């Protein structure tokens, strides 16, 4: 009997050591994740390892740690100031001012307008007064259309050169005239390579999302770009809702979580990484830390 008990103890010890060995061999990977209350869209400020499910190509991975995200996050804000935006500019300025205050302290922010061509209204800075001044100087450009897709490509390439393990692009877009002639794949590729999480506030127009090829390409980018990079999309019916929508996105960025999970060593990186909520009433979106997308 004693000999049998000793054998059981030995088997148990070996099992524990084996599990410890496997975990030691696993690579730690990082996701940046935002969580929102499904009903109110308010940010969920506290998550545990049991509240999230991470899969790679459908295979469940072990979530090791969840902690508040604290690393600097550069944010590029792209605003649609084409001629058709004339009646919305006051609401745009107000919403952008509130957004800038809400994300103050997260990292440097740049403001880019997209009428006729992408134009940097304010390069990356953490100075709140300078950013607020730039927001007040946004005007609709007469006889112009948007070059939103061109701007996303240029900003994505610029962010690729910035050293930070997370970054964000936030769009305020109208479903009006789009002057960019890029196919959606020419936009999504550099966006994914940048590692930036793209979010969007979209002023809906019943006739504006699919009326021509540029509009259709923009619609695909606004849909897939947000979903595939771990961002959030807020659709509004009137520009007076810009402020509330931008504050929701600001809340999601301000309350991001750094999620560490384990992956066994492998020569082939996963094609798809997904994160979902197991916590009832919670929705999440996230993406790998920058520099990890292809490893």
C-alpha cells in the first residue's frame, strides 16, 4: 500500500513538473484589448483572466495576466472637412475638443484633415493647448471631396516608423464624396502593417456608402479596417452626435487592458488571433501589440 502511494505521489510530481515545463516553453504574447458594456457602451475598467478568451487559428490559448495598459499610445485623428461638411463643422470642432481632453495623457496626438489631400493640421504633440487650437481652426474646404483612404495610408506608414507597442487611428468620416482612387486592399495592407487600431465615427448618408467605386472602397475600409485592427465604430445620423460618439471611443482607448497569453513555440505564426469576452454583458475588441503581428 505504501509503495502504491509513493508511485501515485511520483506520478503527481511528474505531472506538475511537466505542466511547468510546457508553460516555461510557451512564448508570452501581448494583446491590447478594450472592453465595453454591451448595453451602455461604457468602458469596463476591470477584467480578469477568466473574463477573456483568446484563440489562435481557432485554438484556445491560456490567458496568463490582465493589467491596465500604461505604455504611450500615439493617436492620429483624421477629420473629413470636405465641402459637404460645412454644416457639420461646429459639431466636429466641439466633439474633437472633448475627445482631445479625454485622451490627454495617453500619448502624442496628431490632427489631419482630408479635404482635397491629406493635410497635417497639427503634428504629433502632447501639448493640449496646441491641439485645442488646431481643432478650432478646422474649416470646410470649398469645392472639395475627401481623400480619407489616401490619408489612412500615409498615416499608417508614418505610424510604422514610431516606436511604441500600441497606436491608434481615429476617423471622423462622412459618407459623401471620396476622391481617393485606391482599392480597399491598398489601404488595408499598410493599415495592418502599422499595427494601429483604427476606430471610426461615421456620419451616415443613405445614398453615400455605395454609389460609386471610391465610396464602395471607403465603405469596405471603414468596416473591415475597424474590425480587423481591434478598433470601434460608432455610426451617427446627425453631426450633433459627434461628441458623444467620440467620447465613447476615447473611453475605450483610455481604458485599454494589456493581456498576456501563452503560445507554444512554433515556426509558423498564426494567421488569425481572436479575443472575445466570457463575461456576460461585455463586448471586447483588441489586437496584438505592435511588432508582434507576424511573429
